[in-house]
């Protein structure tokens, strides 16, 4: 199809594309002494879809639930500025291969761990509040990785370093201010009608604690109980109408430099949010209307290829997928003028139109048979 020599389906499939993206992401990060892995989920909302395969209910932006799918994604960030996509999977609780969402999370953490193990780098997983779960933390620690996770449950039972049990909220009085950090964040300050990107000062405080967990707690043979020395980190944004961030980390937070690094690390989590935003608004992930579940997976995987090119995640013009998307989008082959969002978006939409048309034709042919003239035009005449 890329060279105009055939109209037959290519061997593109989501698993192969995602494995290729992960391999290139790992190569991008080779040689980095420390790697930060931002793992996050994103809902692919299909509020008006009814006949697409394996739809499940996901959260709507305006509240309530709509039809859609779930995704898990991980971007690795090197201290030298390089980054790469390390994991992507689209799944649905209604699909035959679905086991559970915790199993999807565990598979993602183990896949990233296995991919990065040969590099020998210090790896820190950066997680949002949706991963505030001791079993998830245990999976991260089982990989030998460090952890920074935003906390959602302040009634969680932990221990002080002296061994006394307490709830997280009880540690608030023990927080000790360590650093004041100047940054630019999208926030709504007191008196402002809406959030915007602006300078803000963050006060970072911390106190030590101990977290008890069991390795592989959700497996048939969980490990023995372990005690992990951690720190509770609080980030207060000055003059901002928002609750302070509470973060849990096993990285030492005893100095101003260490506290500042934890703040910077968690702020990097928004790098993956930017990729989601571009994918949804510019590459049309949520406009996909193909019927087959594997076709949806393929289109979203190709969306990550396009995002990988736009966000410098190791995808280059040498990738056949980028050449195909550029040709489908009507872009010219100019080495000094790489394709942009409009060309790649147009290519993705033409490809999804092709997949949607193919799915509808297959279904119509199976149910009623195609009209002879249409079948002849499409080269779908029945074998004599």
C-alpha cells in the first residue's frame, strides 16, 4: 500500500507496533544513568458509539459514564532529555482477553521492568492518584524500581519510623518544610476565573514513614510481608485554590535538593498528559468509528506512532508507518519539511475510513452478499 503496488491489507497489528515502539524507546534511553517512567491511564471515550466491539463504560469529562475503552501508557524520561514510549495497551472489560484492571496494571509494570532491566539504570516509576494501591507499589518495588505516587487515600494505615501504627492524615503534624520551589504550572490562583500557565511557588515538606506490603499479593502465592522505608511529601502551591499534593516515595527526602527533585519528578507526569491531549484533539483518537476491536487497537497504536514522531519519542521519517501516514495524508516527500499534525491526522483518518469501510463491507457480504456491480468494482466477486 505504501508503494502503491497493492491494495491488500498489510501485516500491521497493534502488538507488533507497540513492541517496536517499546524497543525504540529503550534504545533511546540506553546510556542514561537514571530513567523516570511516567505510567498513566487514559480513557478513549465513544459517547455515541453503540455497535463497536467490546465497549465498556468509562468516565465522561462532564461526569457520569459513557461508552469507550481504557488505555495504559508509559513514557520513559532520561535525565539527558531523551524520552521514549515504553508501553501502550488498549483494553476493555468486555473483551474476551480481559482478566482484570489490576492485572493490566501489573502486566504494564512487568513489561516496562523487563524492557529496562538490561540498561542497568536507576528507574523511578511516577504514578498518579489512580494508582494509590499498595499492591501496585509492591509490583514496582518487585522490579527493583523506586516510586513516586500521588496519594488519594489519606486514611491508609502506615507506621512511623518508631513502629507505631497510624493513618497517613495523622502524619500531617510531622511534616517539615524543606524547600520553596519556583515553577510554571497551569493553576487557578485566588481570584482568577480559570486556570492558566503562570509562575507559582511550591512549598515542599516531608516526613518519614514505613509502608507494609506483600510481594505479588494478588497472585496465588504472595510473598512474605515486607516493610518499606518511605517518605510522605506535601506540596503546597502558594495562593492557589487547591488541596496540597500528597506524594509517597521511597526516595530519600531529607534535604532541600531531594525535596525539589521529587517536586520536579511529579511535575514531569504532565508530559504524558500533553501526548494524550495531542492524540485526542489533533490525531482524532476519539473519532475512530471502526467496528472491530482489533482495528481500534491498531488505529490507536498508529496514533502513538504519529505522536512518537511529533513528540520526539524515537520515531523518525525512516519508519514505514510514518511514510504511509504521510502519503495517506497527501504530504510530499521533502526531507527538509517533515509532516506535521495536519498531514498525520489526515492520514490516520483516511486509514480509519478504510478500516471502517472494510468492516462494514465484510459484515454486509456475510449477511446479505454484495450487489454484483459493487463486488466487481471492489474485486470481491465470489469464486466460481
